[in-house]
C-alpha cells in the first residue's frame, strides 16, 4: 500500500491532486478572528464559512487563531503543529458519498493553560476584531435555574484575585478588553456560536457580572463598547473515529491525524451587531437578521431537544447511533410525535420558515446512515443541555395546558440512565456529564422516593411543585424501574 502523504503546507500541492485544497495564500492572513474552543463543530462551521469566503477572495485579510483553555486541547495543538493548522473536512452524504476538502482558514493556535500571556496579547491585538466561542453550555458558568453567574467556581475566585492569571473565558476576555481600552483600541465583538437561547445576551450578562466584580470601570466600558450578537448555528458534526482517519489514508492517500466529519446541511443565523467589522459571511449563505430569537428557539426545541429525545431513549434501548433510532419505526414515530405535539405548539410563526418542512428535514438528516452520530455523544453533558432544550418545553406546556407525556418519559429514562448506567439489556452505558455524581446520587434514591431525581432545583426549577407533572412522572418512572422495556412505554405514549 502506498504510504499516505502527510497533510501540511509543504505537501498541499500534492494533496490538491487528490482533493480540494485552499486556493488562497495562507501566509498573508491576519488573525482577525480569535476562536475559543476549537472542536469539530467550529471546524465544520465558522471556519468552513470563512474558508469559503477566502476561496472566493472575499476575505483575504481574515484568518482564525484558535485558543485552547483545557488540558485536552493539547492533543489538537500538537496535531496542528504537525499539519500547519490544516485539516480535512469530510462531508458525508446520505447516499454514502464522502466529499473531503482541506480547510485552511485556521492559521494559528495558542494554549492558555500554562502561559496565558500570548493568548491575552492575541486577543488584545489591534488586528483582532472578533472573539468567537464554542465552549458548550457548561462553559458559560451560570446556574441553569436562576440564570445568574456562578461565583462559587474556584477558577472564577482565582481570577478575581489574580486578573493577570486568567483560567476561564471570562478572565481572558476581561484581561484582553482591559488592554484594548487602555490602548484606546476599538473593542472586539464577542460572538457566541453555542446552542444556548440568546447566546449573545447570555455571554454579555455573564461577562458583565464577572467584570463588575473585578473592575467596575472596565465593566462600564464593556457594556458601552462591546457587541454581543445572538446567533443560531446548526450542523451535525459527529466525533471523528479511527475509521474516518483510515478512510482518508486508504481512499485518498492523505494522512490527517484529526479530520472532521459532518452532514451536508449547514445553517447560521446571526444578528448584524458587530462592534469592529466582520467578514461578508452573507456571501456564503449566512443569514443576518434583526432578531435571531425565533430561529434559536426553533432549533433548540426541535433539533437539539429531538436529539436528546432519541439519544436518551435510544441509549436505554441499546441503539448505538441516531440513525439507528430513526430506522426503528417506534422511535421515528415517537420523535415526530414529540416534535408535532409538544415542541411545535410553543414556537409560533417564524418568518421565512415552514415548520413542517423543517421537521421533515430533521428526519432526513437524522436518518443519514453515513453520519452515524453516536447516542453517547448526544447524551454527553445532558445536565447542561436538557434545561434549555427539553425541560423548558415542559414548563411552557404545563403553563398552557399542552402535552407533556413524550418529554416526561425522556426525563424518567434520564433518571434510570443516571442511576443504573446500563441499558435494558444490562450492557454498560457510557455516561459523560460534569454533574455525573450529583445525577447518580439523586437518581439512586428513586426506589424509595420516586421524585428524588427531579428535586434537583438547579436542573428542573419548580417542576417538583407542579402536581400534574409529578403525578405523571412518578407513574412513568415507577414503570421503567419495574420493567425497562422502553419501547413498550414509547408505544403507550404514542397511543394515548
């Protein structure tokens, strides 16, 4: 077998004989965008949009400097060094076709753990116009019940006392913005690309809470000068597998240690509120709107909540992937019933969107057999996701008298999943959650207190006080603990 060619800048011309590569000169780039949290999604989304613009010669002076704030980011840093920050994006179509393309819009990567100074300096540099974020819901450091900033975080306490030694995104942002203010440079835009309703408003609120505790004058300047546009992002990006790496090596003769896989669908809706300029993303399909709220809610309550519905129920049943769930007629019917009967009624009209078509597209996307998005990935960090994706829908339907049966079964399944950590066949379930210990401790009390799991106020708010919900939940969770045949209860919910 031919030895695969290493993906890097020196080999780019040869790689270009096997797949599309950047048409632009990367050496001329400046890092106008600093991005914190360079995971697969960012590389399949914002970085891809910028790559398209640059290929069209529509953003020649823009590039991305990635930032890692976790120990786990060291692996990516090392790979980026070897590959000159190049990576392959593998678009997987439902018919089995794979379309690989080398992306070159990321031009640098810095780690902020051991030495924060280079990261602060990069963010404070005059060339930086946008600091974007994909730090997951848990990275915003807020109490999901109260919505207020969590000052109990030890890293936050450290940063308040040591402003020049930041640990979290808030410490780095305030340190960099202070330098810009002192140097009389324009503020950069803080652009959240995470799945949180009103994500720009959220990061603004959290950053100002932190800044006010650290430096009140700086907080006033941030409030006046920094823009925080809300945005809605969408592209399914499964975790890269060894098979993906092998596919590139065998079929294309390219050695890429960390390619990114994704579906063909991509969407980005953004409020056009930038404090210091932006690339012309509208030229490659990004939609700029005055208010992104209705689009955010649609995506969170349909796609993201739908993913969690399939993920948690699928994990308990033993389905390994989301497409396997959709191939199961009971799961497919249950998923659509949840969308139609519980999620859609609370959305209202959304300008330019046909909700029936959108839901049809979700079924098609989730069924893509070439994506094989694992249920374990979808279930990871459910404590950060479900309050916004699913539990909020329960609250709204309780307030309006709407259906809660489909979502309630998912919460009961989550309880069993957190307690037993095995599926209905006794096979271990991989559980990844920052609140894993708290979830397990609450769930394991269910046999003596059926409502123990939903007494976690930080997750469920005041659901424990709603008699309609607690009565139905207690009944459902009792059934699951007695007999874990989850499809039986799914059929019951569909039929009643």
